[in-house]
C-alpha cells in the first residue's frame, strides 16, 4: 500500500482479495466488494496496457445508513431499516443489537418484534410489490414499504416500517383537512369574486398594472442577481481550469481540424523550448518515429521519439477529438508526456538483474569447475579412443555427455549478461528446476543449506522461455539462501493443480515482516546491504508475461513460501 488516508488497518486484510479481483477488471472499469461492515470500491491503474496498482475507497456501511437512512421517518413511530440481498440486517435504528443477523438464521431475540419473516423473504425473492403488511407478536398491524438499491454486484433493500393505524389515521386526518380547505377556498373565492365586481373597474386595472410592474421589477432583479452569480462561478471555474492545466504533469495542445496548433500550456513551451502556437503538427515532428500505438474509444495513444527534435527522448502522445453539440468534430486535444525514464527503466531492469545474479555465481563456479573440467574432458576423450570394452565405452560416452553439458552451462553463465531473450519453446519445469539448483549449490552461502526437492513426475510440458524461468528460479533460490545465514532447509516443490502448474520455494529463514510484504515486488526495494532490489521485481514481471502469478506467504522467524502459478495450457 503506497498511499492511504483514514484507518487502513480495516483494509489490510482485504488487500490480497482486492488484487486478485482487480486482475479480472479491465482498464477504465471498477467493481465493488462487500464485507460484513465495509464496502470497497476498487479500480485498477493501467499504464501502457499493464496494471501498475489499485485505487480503492472503503466506506463503513453504518456510516452510509446513518447519513442517508436514519433521517427517514414516517409519522411518530415509523422508521427506516436496511438489509442486503442475502437477508442480513445492515441497519436498524431501534434494534441495533440485531444488526448482522440473518432472517434465514433468526434466533429467539429476532421474534420479539416479528412473528415470522415471510414478508421479508418474499421481498428478497421479488415475489411481492413495493409494500406489504405483517402482524407483530403484540398483535399490532404494520405496513412495510421498500425499495431495492443495486450498484454493480451490490444489492441492498431499504424499507420503512410504520403502524397501519398511524398511516390510516394520517390519511383520514389529511382527507378531513383537505375537505375543510376546499370548502374554505370555495367560500373565500365566492366572496372575493363578489367584492371584485363591486369595485370600480378602473381602480382594479390600475392596481393590476402596478402589481405586474412590481413583479416584473422583482423578477428582473432576481434574474440579474442569478446572472451575476453564474458569471462569478464561471470565472472561478475558469481560474481552476487554468490552474489545473498549468500545473498538470504533461503538455496539452489544442489543434484544429487542419492540424494547426491553436493553444498550448506552459509545459509544452518548456518541452519544445519555444512557443509553437500557430505551427502545424508536421512542423514540430518532421522526423518522428512511432515505437508503439494503441486506440480505444476514439482515443489514440502513440509513443514517439525525436519529437521537437529531441532524438534521445520518448514521448507518450494521447489524442482525443473535441466535438460540438451535434457530434461534429471541431478539433483535437493532445496530452504529451515525457516517458523517457520509464522506457530506460524497462530496458535496464532485466539486464541489471541478470548481472547481479551472475556476479554472485560466476566466481565460485569458474574456480570450482573451470580448471578441473578441462583436464577431465581431455582424459575422457583419450579413454574413449583407447577403450575397447563395450560397457566401459558406453560409460565413458555417458561421462562425455555430462561433461559437455557442464561446459555448456559454463558458457551460458559467461555470456548470460549479454544474451538476448530466447524464443518460447517446449520446456520441462522439473528439468529447469534441477538445472537452476545445480548452479546454486556452488555458491559459498549454500554450503550450510539443505535443499529438498519434491518434484511431481507427471507435470505436462509448457511453452515458455526456459532461460527466463531459470532466472526466476535462481533469483528465488538465492533469496532463500540469503534468508538463512546460519543454515537451514530449502524445499522446492512442483505439482499440478487443475489446469495450472504450481512451483513452491519454501525456506526456514528469518521471514518477512507483514508490513513489508506489499512492497517486496516493487523495483529497487531491498533489505540487503548490497542488494539491487530488482530480483523479485524482474521475476514478478517474467511470470506475469507468462499469464502466471508470483505470490508470497511469510511470518517472521518461521520462513517464507514463494508460490509460482503457470497455466499448463500456455501453448
């Protein structure tokens, strides 16, 4: 959680659930999660098609009820209450102790004011109109009027209960009052009409003219006051808009239908180094190169280089049409943002982490294997040529094959930091795990670590980049070793679960504090003195690109479990 306002202790237990549900939400969408006491409105944050985070608003259900429902009254004894679509009571002004109870699981306390909950059940099932009646245990007849509020997957029922006798009493009283009022109006109208006939017609006309004039003057004054108020509001909104446009973290350009620039904010002037108002788009971008583009809902976004003649920078340009009342396009508005640092970071993250991982391994492996391997390889070649016995010759062939394999691994390690990304191909997860762990065992820090492998023999093949998967396994193994400076056990498991392949790395190390868990996959976040903070971030992105997930479970003093889930049908 990188920012919060309010009591975020209530929200922390639901952060994982929010992240899981947000993965199923597309850009520009929201969803609602309901808990017994809170509702969460969540929306993902996307940048260039990739989810970067989640924004959510948590609201107490009781606060909503107190604000909007508690003031609803009917007569002297009528009140409003609220329940959800599952029959759970969310708010009750006279029975707060029953809040949280369910009409389908009612206890003896619930029947102190209800003989049964048949009416409420019909309301939930939609088998009744917008009102109904029920008899209380005291024999009192009550009326219930209700309405359903549905937003996304949230559905609440707001009902008003009032004694039937009180409602009918009010109705009778109102009818009697209206009868007297109508009679009074009729008598008064008759008397006034008779008097008006008696009065002089000229005097009546003069009074009417004066009255109309006074009303017109009053109306004109009111109209002038409203015009002044609206004008002041428009000026205030204009100043706010100018402030926002000037302070926004990007350049804004207004363009007419012919591509001529009509207006820019100060940020564009700073980017271009000059005022480009009146110029055409071709004038400021004669040699621009488009490195990426996408479009959605008539809004086009492209990534440009060489804009304003700046060859070493990248700009994200988002274009949206400006339409009139009749839907005709009058021009376009463009938002221009400098994304150079973001592009550089994307290019450097994977390369930097490769160097960080290989730097730890290369020293031990090169010394332990490099020199003896050359001698062994030479003697095996000589023995292969000299040996005549079939069994011995086959044994030497096996030795020769595995020495070649070791040599190939050393070559890969030597050039790993310069290797381009490989192409996806059929891979056996267990083979990649074995290879990765075999590399780690030569690290000096791994000498006191016991590595246990519980690998399922029935795993299907997957289409993936084996080098990238190996990088993830190496990173997780090295992290586990670092977490056990006094030694311990690292257990590596592989298994199938429905249509997924699960890989687990479980250590008995120092564990991770709960408050640090949300940040461990952030780039450049590290607790190590010499760490780069890129290992888990790179691993997370690699697994994500394979349509998989990387999660962690940890408790200080008891170790950590990193879970990798990869779709088995990722073919």
